[in-house]
C-alpha cells in the first residue's frame, strides 16, 4: 500500500490558486466598499 500524495500536481495547484483568486478578488472589493460605507455612515 502506498501513501496518498499530499502535494497537488502543477495543474491542480494552478487551478486551486485561480479558484482562490476568483473568490478573494470580489470578496476584497466587497470589504473595501463596506469600509467606505462605514466611514461615510459614521463621519456624518
């Protein structure tokens, strides 16, 4: 019995990185917009 591979292959790692970017960019934009709105809300 061989041990399962723990490191993803090159294509799989690239796909995983792309998926994280696909999620992180809109999330980061949303957080940025939220901060802008919070500042506007509390600054009068």
